[in-house]
C-alpha cells in the first residue's frame, strides 16, 4: 500500500473514531489504541512500523509546543512546585523503583537496564489525561498540574534515558557526573528556548498583518527549536516547551486579531490529526512487537509487563499524596502561597498516569546492537513491557478515571460561564467610563459617540441577561435566551440571502467570503456570551 493511501486511510479512521468516542463518551486515545490493536491483526493488511525518528521529529515538537501555548501561565506559576515534583521528582522516583523491581524479578536484568526501562515508562501522556478530563468540569488546578507535568516530564525521562543507554553501551556511569550534566542540559535547553522565543517574537512583529505568514511561522517554530537543540546535543523537548511558554505570554503583542483567530483554528486541526495518528499507530505496533519477542514466552512477557505496570501506578500514588501535603507541613510559605488541595483532587491526579507515545518511541529507539556488535540485551522484552504499560494505564486508568471523578464528586466550584460574563461586563463598563472621560461633546461627533456607547450598553444588557424592552415580563435569563435564538435565526436569514446572491453569480467571491466571515464571527460571539446552564 502506498504511504499516502495508508496515511489517508488512518486519518479517515481517526476522524470516524473521534466522532464515535464523543458519542459513547470515551476518551478518543483509548478507542484509537484499541482499534489499532484489532486492525494490526487483520490478515493481509501491511504491517505499519512506527519510526522513533518520526515520533521525536514529526509528532512530538508540535504537540508539546501546542500544549505549552495553551496552558494557563498564571496557574502554572502558582502550582509550579507541584508540577516540578511530578515532572522531575516522580520521574526519578519511578525510574529508580522500576529499576530495582526489574532487577529483582526479571532474570538477567541489570540495574542499568532497569533504569533505562524506568526512564522509558515513567512519563505520563498529556493528551491521554486531558482528553479524559475534558468536558467533566474538573477543577482548573487538576488540569493545570497534569498539563504542566507533561510539558517537562518528557524532557526529564529522555535525559535519564540518554544516560541509561550510555551506561549500557559503554559500561560506565558516574552518578554525580550524570547529575551535573542533567542540570547543565536542562539550563542550556531552557536558555536556548528562551532565546528562540525572543527571536521569533521579533519576527512575528514584522509580519503582524500577514495572517498566513504568521500562522506558518508558528508551525515552523517548534521544529526549528527542536532541531537546533538536538544539533547542540541538549534537550529538544525542553527547548520547544520553553519557546512555546515564552511566546504564549505575548500573543496580544505579536499577533493581529485575524492572525490569532486563524492560528488557533489551524493548530486545533493539526493537534487533532497528529494525536489521532499517533495513538492509532501505537495500537498497530503490537503484531510487530510480539513477533520480535525472543528468549521469553508470551506468558512470561505479559507477567513482567503487568508487574511493571502495577509498579508504575503504585509509584505515582505513593509519590503524589506525600508530595501534596508534606511540603505544606514543613513550609509556612507554601501554606500561605498555595491553596490546600482536597484529598479528592490529589486522588484524581494520582490516578491520571496514562502513558503514551513518548514511552513507545523511547523503546523503539533502542539500538539493535551494542558497540561491540552483540545484540542489545533484552531489547525485545523492554519494547513489549513498554507496550503493556501503555495499554494497561491507558485503558484501565483512562476508563476508570471519569468514574473516580464522578464518585469523588471532584468538580470545579467556580462557575466558569458566570465568571466569564462578569469579566466581559467589567470590560464593557470600563469602555463606557473611558468614553465618558476622554470623549466629551465636541471631541467626536455626537452621533458617533452615541452609536459606540449604545453598542457597549447593549452588550452590558446582554451580559446581564436582560432585554431593553422593560415592558416584557418573564425571567431575564429566559428572555435573553430567546433574544439569542432570534438573533441567530436572523443571521441564518442573512446567510440565506448571501448564499442565494452567490449562487446566482451576482456577488464577487472575495466579497462573499468577507461577509460570510462577518456572519460567522457574529454567530460565534452570540454563542460565547450565552448564560450558563
């Protein structure tokens, strides 16, 4: 099968399964992996091998960049201690425990191999966790911590992976030297990401009015950041994340309104397609992984995989609960700075440890032979165990996490819609105050001033859920809902006229697209200011 045909087919299956997942209310990565498993065993279909280079170069940079771009920087700073404990501390803890357990229970497995396996399976997958919690109205603290953890833990695990692999290949490993190099790589990668982010912000300012170029630059930036860092033998992952975080705080400065709208729309599609492809490709790897399993029976390999899966899950629970409360007991500053998490919130975070594509890519990237030409020890077993860990955590934890969230009643206590409406109302009131203070009679024409002022007053009334017609009776929220529906209906009438003019060749294509976009934006605005349920 031609690669183009294969990719097109996989994208089609991905899109269809995403619709099904939404319909049955299951996280779509879970459904994609399971479907990939079944497709991989269908006789006659070509085997699809997932190249680690494709993961690290094609998939990982844009996905990490998008995650860094979208995360709430204020919340991330507030919970930076929790994020660091998970992204660095938990990865080191899990790698160590996995190394000890693997060395003790898997015959012939050295500590170096154990650390390598631990580094491979330690980082949870961001998309898997957020796709499960999406739409469940979980507290913002949980999503911020999980997303922040996933931004850094990949870099931590890959650095440990690098030194574990070097220890196996060379037979040499000095802890203090590795620790210093770890710190040096982290600092250098962060500095490089900051420099690239600063440079790209200057470039974006030069092309602010060109929406297409601005969007293309955002697509090229993560790849450029990753490649430069890897060429310098530091962490491309950490460089990409730092670049994304830097630029995400400056979107209002470097993008026009149109560029921001277009960029967000393009990236939403890119992230969906890349995530969908990578998870279905994970499922497709099982036949190849099983076929390459040598020296161990399938039952033995499955048992080892289940053991390491259990260790990974338990390690997270044992780390998260003390990490959430012990520092608060020891530090008054932490108690004053951070709100105390409930045990229910901590329980959700401790269970959200689904593994994903970075783990599989790390296992696939293991060399086939050592420097002396001998086969890499237990490479096939490491690959199989990694797949079992991904499958167990993704399916078992992914399917049970919504049940746990519901059972523990972990819900956001702040009404997001209501808070949004309050902020919009405050912004509109500030505009009116500005107009009254700076645009007195004579500065601008009275009709212009009244027109603009009335528009914002109408917006305030909309946000209050009220109508101008005071003589109408009924609940303000219900009346406003009727008003929104009526306006949407009128927009549909306008759209019908626009389409009929276009079909009759009475309207220029450019004018048509401009007016259609105006109607789309107005309809989108109405949907954004609808009152909360």
